[in-house]
C-alpha cells in the first residue's frame, strides 16, 4: 500500500538478513560530530548497502542518546535534477510520525483539565453522529473501529485540491464501523484526523497554531513545519511509477492534517524524542500513559500506545513509528529504557524504512565495540 492511499504503513519490523559486516570508510555527504571511527564506519556501511539494494535517492540518519547526538550523516542526493547532496539538516516530510505530536497535544489538554481521554468523541463532534461509545482513548490507540479515510475513493481529489475537515469527518461517520469500538486494533488515519479537529474545538485555535505554541517554539524546533517547508531547505520526494524515479505529487496539507502533515529534519526529531521522553512536552504520567499498550499485539509483536508503536528489541522496550506520504518514507525509533535513538528519513515513498532502521540497530547494538551506545542508564 503506497503513500497515495496511506499515510503510514505501520508494518512490523522486518529483519534485514545481511547486516553489513565490512566496516570500511564510506562516508556520506556531511558529518557534524567527531566520533570514534567504529560508529561512523558501521552506520555508513549499513546505509550504503541499503542504498545499493533499494536505489533510494537520499537518506538522512541520526543516532542519538538522550540529549547527545552520537552521529549524524546525509547520504545520496536531495534532488535528482540538481544533484544536491543530502546534508544532515535537510527537511523531509515525516508522514505519520506526526501522530506523536497530535497525541502529545491531546495529553496537554488533559493535563489542563480541558478534556479527558475517557470522554466520548461525540461530545466534541456532535454534528457527525459518531457512536457515543467511541472515546478519545480509542482514537489515540486505533481501537475505535472507524474506517480509514485514506482508503476512500475521494482521497485523490482531496490530496490534489484540498479538503474541508467537515467533508472528511462526514465521510468517515457515514462509513460502516470496521468493528465494535474497543474490541480490536486496526490502524486508521481517521482516528488522528478526528483528534486534530477535537484539538481545534477545545482550544479555539488551528491545529498548526497549537503545534507552534505548545511544541515547536518551546523546544526551538525551527526546522519543523505544518505548512510545506521552504524548497531550498527541503528534499524532493520521489516515487517509482515503473519508469524509474519521478517527483511525487505533494499532498495538500488539509488532506494529511493531524495524521501526517508535518515536515522535519533529524536534528529536530532527536530534540523531540529527548524532550518527550524526559517530561519536557507532557508530564511523566502522561508519557507513561502514551507508552502503555492498547491491549492488542499484532503478528510481528508490535502493539500501540498513543500515537506510538511499541515493540521489544533485544530486551529493550522501544517506541517507534514510520511515516509514509507522497515522496517520502521515514522512521523514528527510541529505546525507552536508555534513550538510544535512531532516525531515518528518505525521499522515496516506495522503500520501507523498517529494514534499514532495524539493520542500524542490529549493527550498533550487536557490536561488542558499540553496544554501550544502546545500553546504560540515565
């Protein structure tokens, strides 16, 4: 399912069978921090091997731990026409990684006493006739049963021409439920679209304004955008239509909205990961709630919290999310116990980032020389 019909492919991690063993000096376009040679050589080897297999035009990778950037690198090109190299600070659309930000806004409103996650969504969106049994918590955890609007036949028009929130929510409310609310888990972008509108109803401000005032400004995330980021700072997104890579069609922001409209770079995402985990965005109690399982586990061993996929890697509990939208495929992974972080941003919507993120984790955490980066205490 490509990004024209889904903002995120929430697939389980896929084990990359051949983790790169040849640790040779094959650096990317730019490096920001001086590091012992083992970490750059290992990460570079994994990424270059992946690029040779997948033919992704460009990749930006960051390896962090809490508030430290261990290694950051750009690989390949941000634009095939100009051959502009991917610098680490290049901005990519991040698709469904946006859901983490939406969930955090909801938790901030709960902390302020302006809503509660046990509230019925119908009390905030009464005109649509949503079942009273669907709670905000169910929206956050994809257990509502709402049909996925990115599967609707109208999506192409909405992407191209833009769409009113009421149009999408009306279409969702008029579609049959996939299951009785709370009885199953099924990823649906409609959940977070509705959450964006609830945020606007409660605050009286746009979703974008809430992001800016509550998250971006306080954390100095100057390279994260709800609107499309400036072209000179951004990678061009591509798709393979069978005739080679071509520039992908950019989604109108209104069609992606609170489920996948954000763009960012690796620096801002590492900043976000550290701030979220350390109580600088929501309280520790709120973050604990965000990282609790919805009670359902998929065939790959993944479960879901509030805007966060949850998994266990080598006995480390992790939160993660992929993002897929026109021209881009991205991944954000954080070890909940140690703060080890891997961010992978690509400008190819058709190449799943899960294998690359996992290969980097295997290569670093499985190395006698580098495994201390993944382990340790605060």
